[in-house]
C-alpha cells in the first residue's frame, strides 16, 4: 500500500497515457511530466515568499505581512496581481531586445534545470547520463541572462550589479562543482538517479547518505555555501545590496519582468538546494529505515523546505560580506578546501573500511580547514572594538 | 539521415566564418572569438568523424573534443587576460594600433 | 635438587637489591643504607653458611659435592647461551669468607665513614661490590664470571675514586680500572676463544661443560699456529685477566695506588676479596690450567701452570722487596698484598687448588684484619698515614695494637700458632718439591724473610717509641679524607677507635689466629675438603719427606726476619719523624730506588703511556691532515678543472659563438622587414600557407 | 538531411556569422552564445552528450562570460571611423572565402570514403571516465597542468602591474 | 586479503606531524614542541604494535605492501620489515624523541626545527622499510635535506661549512652508489632488492651486468669490482669507514646536540643497514675478493678513531669519534661474516653470532650514543654552550645525579657487562675471533682505548676539585630525570635480558648469514 501511494503520480500518468493514441504519446507524456513541475515549483515559490517575509519578520521582531488573508498567507497572490497589472517600463536608451530576452532566458534556464532532478522515486523528467553536468551547464546560462539584464538596462547600477553578480557566480561555481565531484567519485556516475540510488539503503536504521562521511559533510557544507553565493542570497547579496546599488541588475525592470526575475532567482535557489539534496542527502530517500512508508516525494519536499528554512535563517542572521572578503573566501578558502576534499574522498576509497579512514579523512579535512582559515586570516588582526560614547 | 558531408560542410563554413572574423575585425576580443570559432569547427569535425567513423567505441574523437575544449578554455582565459594587460598599457584594444613590434 | 642450590642466586642478589635501593635513596638516609647493606650481607652470610653446611652434609653422605644449576639466557643462531651457578667446596668456602669478611667490614665502615657526606653512596657501592664478588664466586659460566668480574672492577673504580675531589684519587681510580682492563682484554679473547673451541662457557654441565674432560681433551688436540695447543693458549689468556685483577707483576702498579680509597675499601676489595678473585679464577679454571697432553706423566706441569708459578714467584719477591722501603702504612700493606698474592699464585702453580686457596682464605682474614687495624690507626691519628709520624700507639690504642699484632704475626707466618704459618708453609713445601725448578722456593723463602722484616719494621714504627704525631710540621697537610676528624674529636691526640670499629677487629683476630689449624699437614681438612679426598688425621705427615725441614727452615726464616727488624728498628726507639730511615742509612740510593717501587710507574709512563699519547696525537694529525687533506686535494683538483673549463668557455668556445651570433642577428635584421607588426597580417600568411598545403595534399591525393 | 540538422545548422551559422559581423560587441557575444549553444545541440544530436554539455558549460558559462567581462573592462567598441584599411578587410574576407572554397572542395571530393552511419554509438560518461583514467591519462595530466598554468598565468597577467611588481 | 598498511602509515605519521607542527607552530613554541613529541611518540606506539605483532619465526619480510608504482620502469612501491628493519624502526622511534627532548631548549624557529626532525624520522622509516632500491634511494637522499638544514641553521659557528661538507661527502657517495645501481638496473631491469639478491645468489647478477656493460678495457672481474666499489663508497661514507669519515666529527660537533643525536643514533645506522640489506646479498662475492683490505679498514677504523678520540678536548668530538669506533665493530662483524668458510657448521654458528652481535650493537650504539649526546646537550644548556674538557672539573660535587646517570651511559658505551653495550660486543667478538682471529685480536685494542678516553673524560669533567665558576650548576630537574628513566632503564634491561631483542632478530640474522653460505 505505501508503495502505491509512493508511485501514485507515476501510475496516474501511465493510466492517462493509455488513453492517448500512440503517435501522440511522447508529446503527451512530456507534457504530463513537465506541467506538474511547472506548477509545483512556482507554488513553492509563492509559499516561500510568505515564509521568508514572515520568518524574517519574526527574526527582526516585527510581524511581517499579516493583512492579506488569514495571517497574511494570501500575500503572494496580492503581489502577483500587483506585478501583473503594473506598467512595464523600458528605459529609453535600453537595448530593447536584450532587455526583453534577459528575464525570459533566466526563467527558462531555471526551469530547464529541473528536468534532471529526481523529485521522487521514478519521478524524474529526464534521466540523463550526464545529469549533473547538464545541471551545471544549464545553470551557467543564468549568468549570461544576468549579464544581459545588467548590460541592456544602460544603467550604472544595473551594470555594476551584473558585474558583481557574475564575478561572484563564476568564483563560487568552481567550489560548487568541485564539491559535487566527490559525490560523483563515490557514486561513479553523473546521473542523478544513479547517485540517489547509490545512497539508498540503510545500515541498521541509519541511511547511507554521503553527508555522513567526512568528505561528504565537507562537500555538503561547501556546496551549500557556494549555493548561497550562486543564488545571490545573504550573506553573499553584494550584487543586489539594497543599500548600495538598490536592486542590482534588475533595477530597471518593473512589473511582470521584475516578477520573472524574482521567480527565476527563487527557482535557482530551489534547484541548487534540490541538487544538494540529491547529491548529499539521499534525494527522496527517507532518513530512517522505518520511515520509508512515507512517500518519497514528501521526503523530497520536506528536505527542500528544511534547506529553504536554513537559507532564510542565514539571511536573517549574517551580515553582508565585502567584495574582497567574498573573493578571498572563494579563491583562498573554498577552492583549496574543495580540492583537498577531493583528495580526501580519494583517500577514503583507497583505505579499507574502518575507523582508520574516518580518522585520516577527518584529520585531513579538519587540519586543512584550520590551515586555510589561518591563511585567510594572515596579516589581519581582529580585535574587540571599543566604542567610546560622547560624554 | 544526414550525411557526414553535411556536418563537414557546416564545419568548413564555421571555420571560414571564424577565419574571416579573425582576419577582418580589429577588436582583439573579436579576433579571439574568431579563433574560438575555428576551434569549434574543428571540434565539430572530431565529433562527426567519431560518429561516422569505423570505431566509435574507441571514443577517440570525443576525447579529442574534450581536450580541445579544455585547451580552448585555457586559451580564452590567457588571451583575454593578455588583452586586459595590453589594454591597461595602451588604453586600446584596436589591433591596428598595436604595432610596436613592427620590424 | 636442594633448595639452597636452586636459590644460590639469592646470595649475590640480596646485596644487589640493597645497592639498588640505596642508589635511589636520598643522600640523607644514611641509617637505611647502612642497615640495608649490613642486613643483606648478614642474610647472605647465613645463606652461605647454609650452603657450606649443605656441602658438608653431602660430603659426609659421600655424595658428589658439586652441584650446578644452569638456565638459558639468550639465543643466537641455533644455540642458546646458558648461564648458571655452581655450588662446590670451592664456592662454599669463598662464599663464607667473602660474606663474613664483608659483613665485618661493612660494620666497621659505619664507624670509619661516619663523617663522610657520601655515606649512603659508599654503602651502595660496597653492596654492589659484594654482590658482584659473590657473583664471581658462584658463577658456573665463564661469561657470567667475566661480567661480574668487570662489575667488581667498576665498583673498585668507584670506591678508589670515592673521594673524587682529590685528583690523586681520581687518577688512581682511572689507573686501576684501565690497568685491570688491560688484563681483562686478553681474558676476554680467551673467553671468546674457549667458546669458539668448546661451544660452551659453562664450567660444569653434566659432562658437557668446558672444564670437563671431553672439552679439555678436545682443546688439547687443537693446535694453534704458535705451536702449543689451544688449551694452553686459552689458559694463558685467562691468566692475563688474573694478572691484572690480582696485581701480579707487571700489572701490579694499580694496587698500591688503589690505597687512595677509604681504608675499609682497601681491606675488603684490595686485600681480602677482589684481588683474590684472580687467584680464585685460576683455581676455578684449574682443570684448564693444568691440562696437558696425556702422554706426559702426572708430575709434568702444564705450560700455563709454569707461567703461573713464575709470575707468582716474581711477584711475591718483588712486592716484598718494595714493601721494605715504604712509609705509608697502607702502601706497605698493599705491597705486602701484592707479595702474598704472588704467593698464592705460586701455590696454585706448584701445589694445586687447595694450596693456593688455603693461603687465600687465611690471607683474607689476616690481611683484612691488618687493614682494618691500619684503618683504626689512621682514624685514631686523624687521617695520618705516614708511619714516621706515628709511634707509641701501643698504650694509646691497646685493642688495635693487640689485634694488629695478631694479624702481623699471622702474615709473617709466625710458627705454629698463626694461620699464615700453615698456609705459607704449605706453599713453600710444595715449591720445594716442584719438579721444574727450585728457584721459586728460594724466592718464596726470601720473600718470607722480607715479610717478617718489613712487618716488624712497621710495628716498631707505629706502636713503638713515643708518639711523633704532635710534632707534625705546619706544612704537613691533612689528607682531605676526613678533614672533620680533628674538629670532631676536639683534639689532635691519638685515641682508641669506637666499638663499632674495634669489635670487627676482635672478631677477625681469633679467626686469623686459628684458621691455620684446619689445614695443617697433620690434619689437612681444608685440602681434602677442596680436593674431595678422604680426610685422615696423620701426625706422621708432619715428619714425612721434606715437610719437617721446610717447616723448620721457614720458622727460622721468620724469626730471623723479625730479629733483623728488631735489630734495626726496635733496639732504639725512633726519635723523630724527620730522621732518616735506619735501613735507608745503609744505602740511600738503593732505598730510594725501592721506595719508588723500582720506578715501574715511571717506566710505564715513559713507554706505554707515552706511546699511547703519541699514537693518539698521530691519529688526530692523520685525521686532520691526511684523510681530510686527501679530500681537500680532490676538491681542489675538481675546482681547478672547473676554473679551466670556465676559461675555455669564455675565451675559446665563446668567441666562435659570438661570430655565429652576429651573423644570425644580421640575417634577423633583414627578415624583420617582413614584420609589419599587425597580427592579422601574420594570420593571413598562415591562412595562405594552410590553403597551399591543403591544395598540395589534395593534389597529391588525386594523383 | 533532417530538419533538425538543418534548423540547428541554420542557427549555428546565423549566430556565428552575426557574432563576427555585428557592430555592437555585446551583441556579438550574445550571438556567439546562440551559435555555440546550437553547436552543442548538434553534438547532442550526434550522440555526444558529454561533449555537448561540456560545450555549454565551458563556452556559455565561461568563455562567453569572460569575453563579456573583457568587453566591459576594456570599454571598447569598434572604432567609429574606419581608418582607411578597407583593402585589408577585403583581402581578409577574400582569403576566408578561398579557405572555404578549398575546404568545401575537399569535403565534396572526399565524401563517400567514410560516411557509414552505424547504430547510435554508446558514449556513456562512465566509459569516458574510464578512458580518461587509462588510455588518456597522460593527456589528462598535461591538460591539468596546462589549466593550472593558465589559471596562474591569467591571474598574473590580469593583475595590476603595480601589485605584480611588489 | 587487504591488511592495514602499517608501514605506510608509520612513514606518513611523522610527515603529517611535520605539517601539523608547521601549521600549529607560528608563535607558540611550546605547542610546537609538544606536538612534535606527541607525533614521535605516536610512531613509537605504532612501532611497538608492530613489534608486538611481529612473528619471530617467519621467513622473509612481514607487513609487506606491494603496489605498482612506475610500471614503465618496473618500479614497485614495496615495503616490508624483517627483524633488522623492525629493530631499526624501534631504534629510530626511540632516538627521535630523545633528540627532541635534547632540543627542548632551542628557541630559534622552533616549529621548523621540530618539523624537520619529524621529516627526518619519516625518511628514516622509509629507508628502513623500503624493499625496492628506487624508493629506498629516494628516502636515503631525502634524509640529507632535513639533516643539512638542521646542521646549518641551528648549528655552531662553523655549521655552514660542516653542513656543506656533510652534504657533499654523502652526496658523492650516493652518486657513486646510484651509478652502480643504474648499471645493475640496465642489466637486470629491476630495482627490487629481493630479486637482485636472488640473482646474486645464483651467480647471475654480475654476469648479466658484465654482459650488458662489457667494456673491453676492463676485464669482467674488474667491472664487477668497480660496480661494487661504487655502491660500497656510498655506504662507507655514511657509516663511516676510515678514510671517509672526516665529515663526521665536524658535523657532529657543529650540529645542535639534538640533531647530533639523530645523526649518530639513527642516521649512521642507515649506512650499516645498507651494508646488511644491500651490499651483503648483492655483492658478497666482491666483498670476499677484497676481504683482507676491508678488514684492515675496519680494524683501522676501530683503532684510529679510538686514538683520535683520545686526542680530543671537545666532548662532542670525543663522542663523535667514539661513535666511529663503535660502528667500526659492526663493520668488523659484517666483514667477518663474509669470509668463505666452506659451510663449516661451527663457523656458520659463529657467523650467526657475529650477525646477531652486529644487529644488537647497532641498536645499542644508537641508544647509548643518543643518550650520551643528550647529556652533552643538557650540559651545554646549563653552561651556555661550553663543552670543552678543560672548561670543567669536579662537577660531580654539584651535579651528582647528572654524573651518576651519565656515568652509567658512559660505562654502557665502553661495554660494561650488565649494561647494554656488552652483549653486542661480546657477540661480535665471539663470532669474529674464530673467523678472522688477527682482526678481532687487534680490534680488542680499541676496547681498551675506549676505556681510557671515556674514563679520562669522566675524570676531567666530573672528578677533581670543583671549578669555582660552576659552583651553582643546577642538577637534573625532575622532568629530566623522568625523561631519562626509560632510556637508562632500557640500557639495564638490554644488558640483563638481551633475549627480548635477540629473539626478534635472531631469525633474520640466521637468514642473512645463510644467504652468504653459498659463496
């Protein structure tokens, strides 16, 4: 019975397909697969905005939206209606075509990425042989659309914002990819489905997720930090820092296009989080063997929500980094650490199972972490600031 | 199905476009892009020959393409940084004005 | 196997434990160190008596009196090296002697060393010594014996240098160690050789030991390149060790210097026990020493024993002659010890184990008695050791005088009542009937005369006349031995020593007196005990053969010696410490010559030590100049070649190169006209070339 | 000639041709992206999935962005006035034309020797990885070295000269 | 079955420690010292585990690891230990902490110093476990680097010169050795020591080399000899053997005492190890051909170095020469074992004895010499660097415990029974005397001179009246005493119960001697 519930969407699709003529089956199948994704994630976006605003509000000792609907839960609908009805302003000197294409491309790229993410058991749009590679390849197109948006607006703020965003995204893409390499090494495959399957199964009641290894944990942490930077979220929100450059590259957008940017950004965040889940947290697998009766897609979304909550929490907690700190962190800490982590993963596979490899691997990671943080701190002396009050 | 000559012709055209760009454009960045195009034309050839060749399982064409892409990436990085350095020096990217090596 | 045999190791180990504990103890825990040492020694003594009794019991039961206990120590190759201990009459006698004398001397030391800062350390060393010495005694393995032997040497070194702040003591300790080590090295080679030949170092091991007939016979058949059989070679090498340890000529030089140590040390180590270890060693390996080829008759003495005899005889005479001209109370006794050790060696050589050992035992008692007496005298005289500055002590130190007299008479071999008489007489008798030569007998007899003479001289100097101590000149330096003696006693006048010192003297005196009766020719209990023969009381033995004449003549000799002593020194009391020696007046140059011990030290200094120093300088010089010089030369040659090469490069090769360079740059100038400085121009040329090549290829392909 | 191929070829040619001929440099780069993405699609069509994705990752994600960056940082555009080297441009175009003619002739005349389309060949990522680690391990190492050198070299070249000499 | 790579781990631990020390070090000297010591003790524990699980009766190497490394050169990563290797590992593990403790008071660039020490330890482990000439040689050469810097940067006034001399000397030897082995490699296409040893056993090694490199100016005999001498030079310099020893006194005396401890305690054993592991199996025949000159060299080493020590006035130089002297006995034993005996059973037993003695003497010398230099270090630290014989006198009065413990060490060094030095010397002489009587008899002289100069040292430094300026010299502190206890205790243990080491090495010694019986 749990099996049935787990596979209910798959079965539903097959049942529907049976009524479709054979010639049309591929197209219908594609539509049937894509549409739920196209619906589910924007919905999640809506929920997330409410969550984020209310959560942040609570963290900052205020209410957050509480007027529209009960407890303000209808706020996203109000926002949507507002952005749809607003006037679409295009700056006079803007490069019209590019200005138009940029948000479209961003949203398309963000959506295309979902095709390789396994949302549940047997629930993946395209089980590509090189799924992870596809994910990163398509993900990199986001940068281009950011550039297009920034450049085409003919505004100094937006251009600066775009430059910052791109520099940051390129810099953090490296650790992002390298952090996932450890998983690819362990799973021996680039296919997301295969990676999830490798993590299926339990030792006792405990899952065999990659995050529960020294290199996996390190990789996961690196991946999440890089993902934060990739999605331009706090504390890496230099490109859209309100107090400096208003809203960064999409300052000159308004109305629906602005909403598209917003959507694209959140979709990107969901996608990277989903990728982190796939790579490190066992995808749709249940965290304990006795919880497998809960459908896989539920687990997927639970994990996704937890990570999103973490994002919100981080946003509400940490201050923004300076540009040089940001770059130093990427190149002098994250990159070497992720490379060492790859070495660690290699060492892990060379040493036969046992306590020793745990020890060696953890030592490797911890020591290099300590070393690198020393290196990044070199020449800077931090001391407690003392404030003097005017007397 | 598409005959191999289609791909080869496309590749030749790509190459020529790249070459034309590299020869005629005066902006150093565009010249670099032209060169990249020529490299891509070659890659297309590799892939095509691999696909239509007698031993696709040997993966040689794919390998060559992968290495070629890597080399191209490195080349782009170094080339662009050279252009930056030159620009910083002479405040221009116009190739016509970079002729201090004239013999 | 009996408990005592299995646990004989306890005898040496108990003092070792005491030594270990007091080594770790604080400097202040004096009482603990002393009581530990004495207590352990007492227990060892009791165990030794038990062992002795056990042997006696075996003997009375008619069983074999020799029991061994062997165990494995370590393995190399396919064989194990075994160690073990042995209990036989020889061991038992030595054990009792060493523990008894040792215990008494320990007790005595409590008084003698009372004021020393390093009291604790002293007892630690003493206990270590006792342990090692007992180890030598019970060892059933030549290697174990050697190991303990070396540790005995170490403790001797430590104790001679006990007052290390005195440079002379430090030098004497070094000299003692090195001189004995000179003897030990041939000994070591002998051990190695013996092991190589017989495959074992156990003395007795149920027929497989190296002193048992199988092995000895094997050794006798092994020739050496030098002509004699390897048994002789090994025996001689082993004897070298005995020469070093027992102060035999020519390695006797360290023994007089060893008197720099505290007097109990001199008594225990350098009179009673350690120096006798050499004699004991020869006795222990007597089967090897006396081994000779089967064809000779029983009377034939082996080469090794001949060597032992001659060395012993020379030493006996040599020591006695030198002792005549000494003024230091302890040095006289030291040379006397050298002389007596020579006697023992001679006894071993001419008469066998029992003869030598008997003298060893008796000598141990009376000589330690003498040394302890001397210590008491020195103690009483506040550290004075020069007999010329003593005198008149008979009244002041009655107990010491009485016991010292007993010891002196025993040493002289005063007829019939004193132990020295019987043991010495036996040696002389054996020497008289030696089949090789009569010379040792005459040398021994003359030495006996001299012994009586110098001992009486010493007695008259010390105890006769009036005290000359007070007239000590200002320049006279108190020995730093016990600088606090005088301050402690508040006066400089001689006085009797405390009970703790005199009681051991009074215990030793009767033994020194009476022990001789265990070995008279009439009742040779000791001899039969050692040789495991039947004991018979036979007063007829006294008159047998040459026994009686020898006995009488030796008595006469002793009396004569005492008489001459009285004639020269006793008739008129010695007046002044500065007065020349009565004997010295007869022939001053000879007396000085003797006083400096034939200048042997100086001779060694000029030859051996000088050679050594020169060699070390030469080695150092070789090191600095020849070996290093060779390296430097090679380096310089290589550097020179490098310079040459450099020269060639700059002046020969490069000039041609410059020409080439110029032509290249000229052609470069021409070619540079082609460079328009436009990248795309170059690219065009490349493209053109590409076209040309492609066309060429295609054209070729068509054809 | 399938429609897909024709479509993709057309976009490729359009994109690249635009990239080489447009005036606005940013437009050039965007057009180049279009051309290269279509080329990647052609790779996918040929069955080279890995190469296709790599192409997108490297060219769109890195090279195009880099070029855009360079454009931004040099603030350059084609000089407004063409400084009388039209002959140069003509000769360049001519040479390119000749090259195309020669290559086209070569392709045309050389076809038929090879063109055997087998079944869709398998080029799974696994095997590529295995091949890279075994037969091609030396080139892989060298490429790694080259990339490292390029990384460092590009960094140093782009570094401010005043800082570099410090 | 994949067993745990003990030896690789063992080699990696100090290296890892070196990095950690460097990283943690920075300003905190205390932390650097303790970390370094901790890592060296970890290696000690690992070695003790190996010691515990080592089989004393198994043939061949144990804990082997074999991986293809450079297939094109036929080079494998092959490590393993037999009794000798294990003994040397233990020795290194004991000596390195001693060296560290002796360097405790160094204040200059502490983390670097200690990490170099750890690197050196790692090289030692590598050298003592490698079974393939290729990486054996890598470790052998690599060990020079930390040693060089340790001498040069922390040494005395002439340390730069001494370090250079040390480096060049050993490099020349190593280059000669490398040439020889390249020649062998060209002929046999292998670097594996076991394989080479087997070739040599079957008399195929040298014919193969000659066949490959036959040079018409040389007879085959001469070619083989030249190749042998090349390899020989490399080891002879390291040990050192007489005419190649001049680097040693200056290097030892100029190096900081902690480094000297490592040099004498462990690095000098590398040369002897090479003799045993490489020269004996591969070049036994050549050694036999020039046995008499070799023996003369060994005897000369023993005697001349002892005499040279007698002429020194610097404590460290004295002990340096005494080191040469002690290693000379080892060489004597090794050369004696080579002698052709025609399979005589008695003499074979003597060979076992000599071989065991050589092993034991190596260990003993390492232990004792390290401790001696440790005492020198402590003395230097108290007196501000003075260590001349003439600078002192009567020190026993103020530092009795120091004197007592150093006395024990000195007596151990001059071979007093009951302490560790004796058994090794006994076994060497026991085996050597029947094999080459004259050499053994001559070498005994060395024992005597050793006694003379050691006692002279004791006398001049500790005995006699106290020099006034040392009246307030502090005695050993509690922590120093505690640190010394294990070492001194080990000396006694080995002297009284040598079986605990002999039991481990005996089998290996037998095998090594048996290897030679074919000749």
